[in-house]
C-alpha cells in the first residue's frame, strides 16, 4: 500500500511541463510587444546622457556614449521647467483626489439594488461615453464658468470618468454582498458609516487602480492646456514637452536665461522626456499589485 502511494505521489510531483508550438509563439509575441515598449525608452534614456557629437552623428542606440549630465543640469537650472513640473504634480494630485471622491460617491449608490432609478442614472452616465457636445461648446462653457486660463480648467471638467465609475461599480457589486450592508443597517450604521468603514476598506485594490488611471491620464494630457491655457506659469509639463518635440531647430528648446544650455536640442528633448516620465515610473511599482488585482476583479463581466 505504501509503495502504491509513493508511486502515485512520485508520478504527481514528477509531472513534466510540455511546451507546445503555440506556447512558443505566444512567448515570442509577448517578448516582441515588451521590447516595443522598453527599447524606445532605453534609447531615449541613452540619448539623454550622451554627448552632443555622438547624438548628432547618430551613434547612440541603446548604449550611451560620452556620458554627460549637461542636459539634466540645464533642465534643473531652468526655472520654468522645474516650476512646471511641481505645478503638474499639484494638478495631478488634486485631479486624482477629486476624481476618486466623485467616482466613489457615484459608484457606491449605483451599486445598491434598492436605489430607486438606478438603471436610469446608470444609463445617463453611460450615454456620455458615446456622445459629447464637441470642442467649441466645451470652450464656450469653460468661458461662461470663468475657468479659462486657470488651474481649475485642468482639474474640474475631466475629474469624473464614467468608465472608471462603471469599473468601480462593478467591483463593489461583485465583491461586497448586500447581506453585509443589511447586517450593518441592523446594527444602526448609516450609509456614510457603511461607505467609510466597510466599502472603502474592502476596495483598496480598485481605489489604487483607478487612482493610477486618473493620475496617469492627467499627467499625460496636454490638449486641454493647449485650448484653455495662455499663461506660461499655468502650462503643465507635458504641454511644454509637446511643443519642444513638435518644433525643430532653435525653436525646439526655450529655456530661461538662467539655464546654461550646452546640449543640443535633440539631447535636451530626450532629457525632457525622461524628466517628465520618471515621476510616474517611480510611483507605479508601489501600486502594481493593487493595479493588477483591481483590473482583474473590477473587469466588466458578461
């Protein structure tokens, strides 16, 4: 009997993985997709710390040559760029905080079955995903609300995302049962107590995921600044970066007189890309586990 059990155990634990041609094809495709994301970033990073002559001669690919930090020195000496970076961080933090508050306040009531008119309100919010008034009516609205050329025009109009709300609503419905809410009501809890003491503590994964969505979306956006912002002090870092990348020659870089510019425009552009990308890269590893879990659990299920 013992010999039989030992044989079965050995056969179970000694099972070998069979790799098929399909698995190899999938692995190759995944590697190629990863390289399409990683290699351009490595190329830009190498250019940002390479010498001017090597970059102009197109000798820099993935390995930097004549390593120097002159481009980063010029960026940090420039008052406009450092101010724009700090200003963009402030806008992103406020945008994310307001967006999560509004999204939570909309998703929690709509996830409760006893809410009267829940389907109607959900349909009205879903309607805005497919139709919008257009750019000109939006500009006139911002003008009537006195939001033009202010910081709040970058925060308030897009602080609520119907897509993010639907994800959070689905997460709450699939994760937090109605029986838990009913038990809290029997104990005398109010809706706000249920939200803050039960729903939010159990929704850390989706909160981290949507916070990252809001933060990355706001950090990378620059179109609204192009339409609504005229004052340089109110321009986010991505808008300045887009102007630097789209322009060429001497007009590509516009640093203040206090910045000692010794790098070519191409090297400065690469350094600016890295300068604007590093904050998000530094934040992402801390929320990665919540991000993956939130996306999987909060995905819309058929």
